[in-house]
C-alpha cells in the first residue's frame, strides 16, 4: 500500500490530486489534512517530520520509502504502477512531457514568489517587494508564452493522452486563476483553449479553497499593479 499525505488544494498538492484522479491507481490511500493556519486536522508533527522539507504532499511506501516532493512523487508512482502510462510512450514524447513539466515548475516558482512578495494574503508573513513582484510576474507570463509556442492546437499538451504535463499545468493555471484571479494572457490562445478543454475533466474540478483566504488573495494583478 502506498500512502499519500496531502492537502485538498494548493498548486503542489493539486498536481498529485489531479494525477491520481486521472491515473486511478490501485493500492494508493490518500489522507487529506487542512492547511496549517486552519484549526482542525492539520498535518501532525510525525507526518511533517517524515521529510526535512515538512511540506505536503508526502508519499510513504510499504517498504518505508518516503518521497517529499510533488514531481518526484508522480515519477515514483509511475515507476511503481506502470499502467496507464502517463509519461509518454516514445523517447521524444517523454522528453516533451519532461520539458513541459519543468517549464511549468519554473513558472510556478515565479508565480509563488510574485504572490509571496506582492499578495495581500502574504502581508505580515513575507516582506513585500514591488520590484520582486513585478520581475516574477513578468517571468511567470514569459514561461506561459514559451509553452504557447511549444504546444499544438489540439489534444493534450505533450501526447495523444493525458500525461504528467497536463496534471502539472492544470494545477498551476487553475490555482492562478481561481485563487488569485490571474488569467491566462489572451495571446496564449492555444494554452487558453487547452485549459478550457482540460477543465471539463472530472480530475480538474475546482478544489475546496478556503473562502476567506481566496477573497484576500483574489486580484493579485491589481494588488501589484501588474499588466500582461
Ligand atoms: N516543492 C515542493 C513544495 C510543496 C509545498 O510548498 N507545499 C505547500 C502546500 S502548496 C505546503 O505544504 N505548505 C505548508 C507548509 O509547508 O507547512 C513540492 O513540489 O512538493
């Protein structure tokens, strides 16, 4: 049995949630916790202590293997449970999947820094910096434009079927749009169309954001004076 300790929302946890909903692997049990600033059911110290990072998601396999980073968790499950394959079926396809995953991972780092140093939600938690917010917002949108130029008009991002690339992309773009109300720039027409196609899938259903936090976070572009 593979155990996964996770949150029900948040861009890194949601990568795993979308992936599991698509893969539907047998023998994987998920325990959901609430975010640390909510009172009930927060991750207990013994779960956080499983990794030096202490962040979620965390995976623990029956032999004691622990994996504490979302992309490594996806790869680990792919290695342990081969079907359906979600990494692409040829070397070229697999490279394409990895390329998209890494570009979106970088995009999310920039997005996270933008929010951390510019969002009303981070006031009092992190030092706000207009300069950092602007630089990171620009880098986030630049990553989306790169994706736009790499992807095709139809289907999934990197293959004829759902791959890790779609799961990671959806988790990022959904979080940006639904929690911070940051849309996909209109010039990214292919990415925009893919997003609305993929949003129809049950795996991409809107996660349960805490409403109070969402309301404060909403409007990141206005809060930081950022335009496309
Ligand atoms: N790079 C890590 C980041 C994970 C992460 O930052 N998780 C956040 C939730 S989105 C978290 O656990 N935050 C609460 C905490 O660290 O206490 C990954 O990919 O798994």
